[in-house]
């Protein structure tokens, strides 16, 4: 029988890894545990960017060029919202159009919001959405409770220096350009992690190639997750999201530098060494393998840039094989 | 100076009358007081069908063929919602598609819902939406508080005999086919009417050609409205929504019959005689004028079927002229 796999996941990188994994092992034995600290409420609708990116990608319906949302998307509602920009009072954010909600993507948010209003848990709704999209892998939000990433901008930020800002406002509205001095996960203290049993009992746990600070960080901030990983460290493997000192997508490298890590596979190894035995790094970073090992992790070198489905499949097989 | 006019309004018929009125008198001196008992929450969004029909029509953007919504509409979100029909659990109404929300119409609901969540009153949001659509006439919801029309189906209804049903479920989902035994306006008792000062002080008050029971009825159910109308009855004029024993649109005639009124201009006169001095009826009903007068109302006979903008303009001029 294929090994059971639990994957700690953020957005695009994790989604592509999971798509590769779905071809490597029986997808019904994989559980993706997905960051929800990026979630937000827009126009009254609950939007879960990482959950949706994972679901859409596994359904084969994601827009790979844009990197988020559904392929073949249209923007009629968003265009119509622009009408209200001039009439909303000062201080109101109603009708904001900086977060691009596509017409067909909106349906997911409408369904989720309606189900949550009916009293369903995010866990239950996420599973319904997964089934609606015909995805075989289990997709579990990291918790049912709202946890929200808040970034504190650095004093040298050109925008609102020193101010707190919601993750999506920083990430999307300001294109993650303003430097960050601090990251907090509001609500993580009291939130109950989901699928902790999978983290404990799966044959393999993978930390997907996602931002260690704001994608994997919120999952680790939940009570008991780090302890469960540390207790089985030998069969926990991470894929580095940093390749050649850069993130393939998003602000991980710059953020690591700002928050005191080295923006390299070595920096990633230092963040994960306590909970994870093995780091998969890209071939371009092969010369850093000794430093990864010095940081306390076994190191596997392979192609990690998932430019097509076959690379993703090979990466998944190598990653699982490293600890299985 | 043109007379100031307050118009008690429902949906399509009222909207067309108001469009005619906007060409007859200075639109900035007209206030439409609009039924909100048809409002509903769909997918977490606050939807106000009569307010939107009035706004879209006065903006010249309504779809006249369909009779509701915006012209040039698309339905991408609604089509995408259908995906969830098979995964929602029994008893859930999430992802329902029987209420057709167009992509550009959705923007209005998103804006309204976001503003209400920010603490704005429905009155304030309605005014912002009016301005966003460039409408000069004032548009005021009958109250800021939620009032909901509930129909009790008749014992001979083929659907859920004897059951209570929300207005939109009955009107849209069941195409107002099931016979109704009773109508109630839940929340009307405690709700504060808006624009009661306009009802008292406008030079003319018009009761638009809307369903007397479920469009005008909820406005009249608010505390003080009937008294304000009765106190100035001589300058209150109604346009009959019943022409030749039928409603031009919607269930008014059948509903009047079921609820004990005659489905004719005479039945309308009996419902309005206490609060209104004059009834405008269509030429096809000219022979009923003596009966309208016997019911206690002056009667004006003219063309009331607003098949084009010029008929609407002439009707507005005749209606205002009857009591000004």
C-alpha cells in the first residue's frame, strides 16, 4: 500500500507539490493541512486564498500563468464594483477592488460564506468544496477558528512605517513591497489545530515549499503542532522554498532577511531543524548541502523548480523516498 | 417651482412610473419611499430587489425585457455556483441558484453588504448606491430595520399547504404560483418608517402602480404611515396596478382575490379609500369609474400601461395634475 502522507501547505508552491504528489502516491491517503492565516473577509465574504489555491490546482483548474484563481476567469463583478469607489465615505473599504475576485471564483466564496452562516465549520465546508471540484486528496484547514496574520511594517517602510497591517492588504494591495519588522498570528494561541492525528500518525509528513514564516509559521504556531512534528522528526521532510537565495514566488527571501534568517537553504534548515530531519534543496544550491547538514538536517539535492508536472512528480517521489 | 412629490413604491411598475415622473417634474424634488419587505439574504449578501429595480430603472440601466436586473448582464458566478448543488448537505440552502444574481448586479449586493457590515444604515447605503448610478431622485428604503414579508400558503396549495414561506421563495422560486391564505410583515411593528416627514409635507403623495398588498402593504404597516396619509388625503393619489382585472406583472390580482378583495380597480379603490382621495385607472376600466367613486375616491381615466417612456411621462403628468 502507498504510504499515507500529511503535507503542511501554503499556497502556490504547496499546491504544485501536492499535484505532483497526487500522481506519486494514492491521493486518498494524502491529507493537506493548509494555512488559513491569510484568510480575509471581503465584501462580507469569507475568502481563503491558500485553501482555494490548493483546491483549484488539484482540480486542474488553476490559472498557472497568473498564479492564483481559476483559469478562463472573467471579472465582470469586480469591474462593476469600481462604480462605488467615488460614493463610499472616507474610512470605508466597501467596494474595494484591489483584491481581484473573479466571477467564477466568487461562487466559491458565496458558497463558503453561506455555509459558515448556516453554522458549518470551515473544515466541513472545505471538504464540500473539495468534493465539488472532484479532488481526491483530503484538504483540511489548519484550524476552524479564525487566525489572522498581522504584519508590522518596518520603520523604514515607505508605506505606514511602524503600522500593523492585515496580511492581504500588505501582500496584495501593497504587493508585499513594504519591509516587515514583525509578524504575528492573532488568534493562534487559543485555536485548536485540525488533523493533528494525521501529523502524528501519517507514514510521512512533508513541509511543502511554502513561505516558512507566513505560510508554515501559522500552522506551527498552533498548540501541539511543533511538538507532534518533533516527536516524529525522523520521518518529517521539508522542501526548501528558497532556491539560489530567492523565493520562486512571493516575499519569503526578503522577509527571512528582515526577520533575522539567512535567505538561503541554510536559513530554511535552521528554521526547520528542530521539527524535521531532512531538507530537499535544489541542484543550484548543491554546494550548500554541507552547511544544511551542519545545521542539523540531512540534505537531498534534486530539481525542485516545478516548471511542469513531471518535475513535480519526480520531486514528490524523491521527497517521500527521502524519509519513507 | 415644480411640486415636491413623495412616491410610495414597489418594484417594476413603480420604477417605470418614477422614470416618467423624472421627466415630468424636477427629479431632485421627488422622493421614492421603497418597500423593503421583499429583501432577503442570499449567500450572505443583503439583496433589496425593489430598491435595486427602482435605482437601475431610474439610471436607465434596467433590463426591460426581463423586467428586473441590469441590461447586458452575464451569469458566470451563478453558473459556477451550480457546482455546489451536489455537495451541500440536506437542509442547507447554500449555493442555491433559483434566485438569479447577475455578475454586475452582484457588485451592488457586495457593496451594500460591506457597508452594512461597517455599520452604515440601509438609508445611507441606498443613497450611496443611488449616487453611484447617477440617479437624481431621492430613493429611501421604507425603514432601516429588517421587515420581512411572510406568506402563509393556502390549504389547497400544491406546494407545502398551510406552510409559511419567505416572500422571495414564494415569488421567485415558486413563481408566485401557490395560492396564499395570509400575508404578514414580520418586524413591521417595531420598525421606524423613514421619510415620514416627506409623506406629511410633500406637495403631492403618489401611491405607485405596485401590488397593494405586498408592495404598498408593508409601507402602510409601518407605524404612522397610514395616519400621515389620511391626514392629507386630498393630495394623495394612487395609480391602479390592476388593469382590466389583471396585474400587468406579478401576482396582485390573484392575491387580491384570495385575500378577499375584488381584483379590479374597484377593489383597489376600497383598499386605498381611507388614505387617498383619487385613483388613476386605465381607459379599459372606464366603465368602472362610477364604482370607484362609489367606493369613496375621485377617479381619473387615462392610459396607465407604460409601454414606452412617453406614456409614462403622460401618466405622471396626469397623476400629479389630478391632485396638485
